[in-house]
C-alpha cells in the first residue's frame, strides 16, 4: 500500500510517498481502508518535531480519517466489516490502510460524505469542547472568533451560531471574512485594516466581548483580550501565528476574566464519556447539514505536502483533506 512518510524532520516538501506492507488487525483493532485523511495545523508542526507529541520516525501525518472497515482483529465484532467509519488517531492517517483501535471508531451517518466525516473530529471537536465545556457559552453572548476562516475558526463560527451566540468573525482579509459571513457570522472585523480592540468594543456598545476564541496567538491575542467584557472568557486554542503571546496578568485582574486552555486531545483521553457525547452531537449536526458545510479542499494523497503547506501558510479556508 501507499503511505506518505516523514522519514526525517523537515518542512512539508520533504515528505515522500512509499510502498509499505499492509497492516494487520491486532487484538481490539480493525483495519480501515482509508478514503480520506484530514489535515490540521499541527501536522505542519509534528513533521518538523515542533509539536508536543513526537512520534518515532518514520511516520505518516494525518490525525483523522474516514473509510471502510476491511478486517477485524481478535475480540472485535465482525459486524464492523464493511461499515463506513471515522476515527481520530493522532497521526498516521495519510496512507491507504490503517490499523485502528475499535474503540476509536465512529459510525458515519448515511449520506455524510467521506471528506466531511474525515474532518469533524479535531476542528469541530475542539470548538465544541471550547465553547461548551470550557467557556459555557450562553445564548445571546458576544463571541469573537480570531482566525475565523481557518478550519477550526469556521467550526467555532458555526457552533457558536448554533449555540445562540452573537458571532463576530475576525480575520486578516475581506475574502476570508466573506467565507465566515457565509457560515453564519453576524458581524465581521478585518484586523488587517481595522483596530481590533476598538472595533470589538464598538460592536458591543463598549461592553466588551463575552467569549474570545483564539487559535492564532501572536500579537492579536493581547489586543483582543483588551476588548473582553467583565467576567469574560478568553479561550487559548492554538498559535497559528507562530508566536506564543505573553499576556500581562494585570489585564486578567482588571477585567475579572478567565483565561482558559483548550487541549482537546487531552480532554478526549481524560473525559471519554463527555468526548463521546460531543462526537455524537457533531455527527448528528453534520448529518442534518447544520455544520461542516464547506469549503473543503480535497487533494490527492500524493500531494499531502502541498496540502500541509496550504495550512501552514494560512492560505486555506475551511478544512483540508487528502483522498487516497
């Protein structure tokens, strides 16, 4: 079978495609014939050895996938064979076949395309965990989403709207904001040309933002925090800008606000029941067309490096997947 391999740490262009042996299903495992593997920003970090998880070389990028179960190992119900499934695997999904623990599988609802199902776990899982489990977002609250046209940002826009928030999408260009608006944003802020703090305060009549969702980091983090409301919640989701900001704690004191870390992977491992409930919610919403309505960039497996480069340079709007 074909596998995209990281054989030495480096940029996306150093990835290669090789023929390797098919996997077999061990105890408690299944083999999934991968239809699509979804990519995320951290794929650009993990291949350069700059991520908190450091898989042994060689490995394949790709944390999530969708496909069909072709074989089961000892202890797994044979009824899984032939079923369409999605799974979060951490890394390793960019290949034709993949051995996966059966307890990681999620049945894909009928009618939900593979390219959509493959990309629900990380971006939408992160956003639902952030807004529901961490910020406890309430109907009518003001939610500002930074990096609102990226995969995780669009997920936050869509989920925030479903939860009844007033969603303010923030991004670096008019084109990106048009995408966010199409996905349900009530207001938009172009922080490439406007003062983010003053615009957010103006849009809320001076009251400030109740929840700030920040997957970008960098200079915008402190600027956004200065526009937060009294007892607001600032969600630290990631650092796509590359720089980890140093937040002046006097701002947290003066605003009476909370700065909350969002580590979806650890949440999924530590709180499996709550994670499973969130996944069921997400797949139900997606099957009804309420979330994950695109855009989805689909490239062939052999162009995985190009796909990761799109994400690393923040040129992609929505989700990026590769098809086998």
